[in-house]
């Protein structure tokens, strides 16, 4: 990344299949290994109720801040490749179980609305399983068009969520 302009991107991670804690921890390491990218900060791990169908296991969630020289579409492509390597199957069940889910939540202060990518990520401002991990690493972060993470967290509807540990390094 020497000499290249970088952007701070925030990624939400989730898994509820195939040893989810290990899936999330491995994905953080793999994000750090992406070209022109380094992990600036990683949140603690959280356990949360599934957003979709109730007959699935709880999710393990985290968030990372990345310094990256990758363009948003290139970063998205790398993230989707990583999901595929973890056995992610994109199915017909919306919000169904998955081995690994990576969401590009924010890319600098950009607002992106294309057929393949929407940033800020839709719904992130209303989801505790996104906001709690983000608050660990960037409580004052502004979500374009929505306010700070801390403010959003204070006004979010409560759902079942619990912290699992001090950091993803445990």
C-alpha cells in the first residue's frame, strides 16, 4: 500500500454454519491478506438471533475496519470470492443460514447505488448485530444519511444479542 491512496472500509461479518466462530476469525485473517489491504481494527464477537427464518442457529457477528487501496467493486469481488471459499451457497431463502456472510457496510464517506452494490449497506442503521460490533471499533463513525453509530445504537429496536469475548483474537 506504499504510496497509494487508501480508504477506510467497514465490513460486517456473520456466520451460523460450519463452526461459525472459526469461520469469522478465519475471514478476518483472510481480509487482512487481501491485496492493498490491512485490518485497522476488529470488534469483539457477538451472538445474535437470526434475522430471517427462526429455525436456524444463532449467528456469530463481528466488524472490521480495513485500510484498502481496492476500489469498491474490486473489494466486493474479493469479499464474494472469500465467501465462496468458505462454502457460501447463495440460495432462494432470504436471510437463511450461511457459512460466511461479508457485507461492505461503508466505503469511506461514499454513497454507492449500483446494481451490484449499495453503500451504506441497506438496513445497517437498524440492526444491532451490525451496530454493536461497529461501536466497538468506531462509535463516532458517521453513517452517511443516518448519523453516528452511537446515536443509531441508542435508537435501535432491541433484539437478542450478546458479546462473546473481548476481541476476535481470543
